[in-house]
C-alpha cells in the first residue's frame, strides 16, 4: 500500500506524526486502531522515508541553540575556574531531561527567576570560599595594589586575566571596561579593594557570557566551521562537562583546533584525563536510568537488606560507570556493553554475585569473569537489574521494556487504559511464580500483542533477583527463563539473550550512537542528523566498534564542528 498520499510532505509534520503513532497517540481514542504489526510497519516506513529525504543533501550542521550550563556543568566550571573543591551548585534547582533523555539538552535549560537568585548566591559563596584559600586566591587574584600599582590598575590586570577564562573566549576591551566600572562603583562607596574586586567578579559569574554557552551566529547562508574557542567549549563540555583547560585554550588561540588530526589527538588526551570520569558518570547513569537508584528507586529494605550496606550501594552504582570508563580509556570494543569476560568489582559485589574470585578488593577494580558466571555486559549488572524491577519483586515486563527502550531505542507503546494490574500471591492460596501470573495477565487479548515483544526479553533475566543475585527458583518452583520473540527467535536465559542482542547489534549501535550524538550536541536529534548517525556507524563497523572511534567520529562530524547558515 502506498502511504505517501496520506502523510504531509512537511518534514516537521511527518516527524510529529511519527512520534504520535509510535507512542500510540494516533489515531485518536474512539477511532479504529491498527494492529501492532501494522503500526510498526508504518513507523518503520515513515522513519526510513524521513531519513532518506533528510540525507539527500548529506550531513548538515543542524541547530546549536544557546544553552545554560546545567547544575553539574556549573559546579565543575566554578571548580576549575576558581580552583575550589566545593559543590557550588548544591542549592540550584534540578534540571529536567530533554533531547535524547539527557539533562544537558538546550531545550530544557531555561533561566527562571529562582535560577537568577540562586546563581548570585552561589557566585558570592564560591568567591568567599576561594579568597580564603591561599592556593585558589593566588590563581585568580593575580595582582594587588601597592606602591607601583594603583587599585584600578590591579583590578584591570585581574579582570583581563579572569574574563577570558570565565567567558571561554577572548575578552574585548568593552568587556573589561564594563566590569571595571562595577569595581569603581564599589570603591566609590568606600569598599576595600578585596570587596570591590569580589563584587566585580561576582557580576562576571552571573553574566550570560558565563552562565550560557553562547556562540557568535553565522551570518552567511551556508554552513561554516565553528570558531576555535567555541569548538574548544563544545569539546570540553562533551568529554569533561566543564570549561576548556589551558591546552585547549592555547590551541584555540593558535587556530589549531580546526585541524582534524589535532582534534583527534585531543580526544585521546581528554579520555585519559581523570575528568572523563564525569562524562562516563553523566552519560551512563542517564542512558541506563541508574542515576535514580538509591533516590527514587530503592529495593525494599525488608526483603533486600543487603542493598542497604553503604559499600554495596556504592559498588552497585559505580560498576556500570567504571566499566564504561574502562572501555573508553583502553579503547575496547563497544560490544563489551552487550557481553564481555570482565567487569568492575569489589569484594562485597563479588560475594553478591556469587563469584569465587580472589582479585577484587575493597576498591573497585577490573576482574576477569569465569565462562559460567552468567555475568558480563550491562544487562547483568545489579544497577540495571534493580532499576528495571519493582522494589518488592522482579518484573519481566519492566526489564523487557527497558531492553526495547535503552538497547534498541524502540520503546513499546504505553499500555491501554483500564488494563488490570498483575495479581499478586495471596495468603492461603497456592503460590504462583511470576511467570504463571503473567501468563494469566497475557490471556487478555488487549495485553497480549505488546507483551509478545516485551516478555520474552524480560523472562530471559528472571534468574536475577531485584538486586542482581543469581537464583534458580521463584515461589519454590524452578525459574522458567524461556521465551519466543514474535519472529520465532527462541531465548532461554541471559546468555542466549546476549547472543540474540549481538546478532542484532546494528539496532543497538544505531540507538547508542544516536544517544551519544544527542548528548554531545546537547539537543534532541532531528531527521537531518540520521545521515550523520549512518556515517558514524559505517566507521564503527570498519573499526570493529572501537569505543574511541565513536567519540572521534562524533567530534569530527558536521553537526559537531559546523554552524548552520542563516535562513
């Protein structure tokens, strides 16, 4: 059936249609709805058609909107600018997720009145702390008035050095004059030199040029390479979540960052730096959803008291982060995210997993896994298994949905209204396994179509309890970890599930690449970005899915290095 006449040619309209049909928001309630297969076929066709049309002219830069520093970026930037080790963002409001699901997305980083007030408080608090620390003070208060230097000359020298770092670009004479006027005003009111310069510096720290990542617009109609200082910021906030360091500033001043070879070398340098831990933490915890573990998501304390050991909690939370950082720093294959022969363990996490290893100790470290461990890859990590469970019990539905959404990027539609809840075991009644109760639930035809996609994936992980311990029984009966996907593929347990995911690695890498590109650009992706994803995936396949290839190709991509032209 030719669907083209029934869908507008406008790309924005088509994208809205795609999103609404994918989320089961169309057709409207009360009208005949397509089957799940018909819906998926339509979504697949429309998505492919959008990508084909969007890529006709090749990769394009896309928008790069002004964005506020989020909480983590603000705290890290203040830390590196002032050389202080306090969380300057502790009182700032939380940032919402946007774009590809990350809190660095420009579309969610607005500035509210409460932000303005909190930023001023944070600036004053940070400067007060810094001037009391001799090391930090010497970093930015580089001049003092004396016999050979007037107060205004000393203030000018401080501002000329401070402003370029704070604004992450060269400061104009007008910039210096503007903040020097604030210093003069404080001096006129009888303030001391220290209080006067702090007053001016606090104003710098609440300036849009500090709080926002602002790039000079491209006045030409055609795309152009972004200037070196803006590129330095794009790179540093992607891989470090903070301002550029001295090396990046020096390369930007020389105009050298536009050289792909130099840019590639910087990627390698930055991934080896300890600040890349922040990148690994922010990306992995938001992609996997493990950031909420221990906050909004907690295993039941009465049923799983082992989780409430502080060392276990820390080991569980940081296993996927340190694991990803290991993959990046050693330039290992990203296929390790699906399955591997190693992970990052402590003594207590080793015991939780039932492993007999002598290598780990109290501090997390890489450990090789025995072939029969049923571990390896992110799916078997306690953090992932916990966030895809209920506090009291496991859920094949939540785990299957988690795989569809986070691994394949194809979330199932929301459940229809009035779907009955899953029956729980009741006192006095013969206990039923979770699978038996789900089978009764799936007998409802309304539920069966979606569950046929979701449940087989989740059942394969049923040997893991809520906190990731291996088990062989549920309610006194053997675990049944078998399932069959709609296409007839049979899965029986986690090892078989990982083999299936590896067979379908292209779908995984398309989703993972899209997530990483969205995180790097700090915005939601558009159909125009799909050809960039295609190009990166081609490189990944040729280079055996090397982790640093992904980062390098994103940094060298057109959307990352170029600015869109004026329309």
